[in-house]
C-alpha cells in the first residue's frame, strides 16, 4: 500500500487513493484479513478515502461496522459507507436503503456508495430521490481516475488491468 500510495502521489499529488475495504467477519477475524490492513493504512496516511463494503441487511450490524470504521478513521480521511442493499434481491428495497443512508448520516459518514446497479433498480433510484435524497448532493472528494496494471496478476486474481482515462500507471509485483 505504501509503494502504491507514494507512486500515485508522486505522479499526481492531487489524486485520491481509495480502498473498497472488505468488512465481512472483521469482528471475528484478525485485523487485516484478506491482506487488507486498512486500519494501519489509514493510520500511516496511505489512503485518502475509505469505502468499506458494508453489505448487510441488518441496521444493527451496519451500526456496529460503521461505528468501528468511523472511530478508526476519526475524521482524518473521508469515509463512504458501501451499502449493498441492491446486490441481493431479497434486500433490494428502497425503504431498507433509505434506513441505511439515514444511519450513515447519523453516524457521521461523509457519504455512501450503493452496490450494485442492475435492472431491478429502475424504480429504486427515483424512490430515493423523492425521499432520503431529495436535496442535491455534492461530491467533494472527487479525484482523477487511476490505471493499475498487474501483468502477473495479484494474489490469485486474473491477469489484466482496469483501464480508465485519464490514467496513471502503477506497476507492482505481488509478494508472498
């Protein structure tokens, strides 16, 4: 994380380094499961924005996760809760999403991201727009897109690259 963050900021000081951090089982697993030591990366200044993947159908669970995350971040970087109310059709309900959005605001998150767009969401976004999201929102933490190339793959991930423009190229080798 240090090498990536430093390389990006060296090439583009105004870029924002973000992480969609895995949160599943963080309460029962050791810190940094899945090789994501995001708590340490926040402490060391490697991240400029954190988006934990808080995909749950439980407001109590979301409250526990976000409270922990907000305490770790402690206002040092923006915290966007990743809400997964739409990835599972059992949960894909605008009322559930509205409750989750209100909870993120109550707990002081800087924003939220909804995962994921699908054909069942045609009425979902308009419902949020007339309710919990009636006011226009600003995106204050927007930064440039970054291109990461992993020619040898990363920890079992398929070989390839995510291509976005304009791009910064960061080459790295996965370590065991």
